[in-house]
């Protein structure tokens, strides 16, 4: 095989151009985005599934919070203290906020 040192500059340019053309054909017009298309599509589908699942969990948690808050003293008696119950509600609401933020960050605008 010929080494690059043995090639004329014009030959080297032609060889590089041919290599780039083969890569363009395999990767599409953007040479920087040369990842397997099937893997990209798989990750996009997985991301969509995770986002759907996340929103389902958030909706369920929001409904549970609503029931717990409306349950009044009967529900609070099942917890060791009012302070613990109130902290649970704060934590649950914070979790919803984090989930919604993560969802927005993972969703293209």
C-alpha cells in the first residue's frame, strides 16, 4: 500500500475526497452526526416511552396528594405526627416539580 509520503499532493487530496464522499454516503450530509440510525431511533423511542411513564407517575402522585390532603384528620392519624405528614406533602410536591422539569428538559420545543 502506498504511504501518504509517497503520494503527490493532488493524489492525496483525491484520496481524502473519496474517503469523505464514502463517509457522506454512510452518514448523511452532516459528517458530525455519524451514529447508527437504528440506535438513534431506538433511543428516541425509549426516551418517549420514559417520558410517557414519567407523566403517568406524576399524575398518580398528584392524585394521591389530593386524596391525602382532602382526607383530613383521619389520614393524618395514620402518620406518626402532623409535622411528618406535612413534610411528606412538601416532598411529594417537590418530586412532582422535579419530574415536570425533567420532562420539559427532555422534550424538544
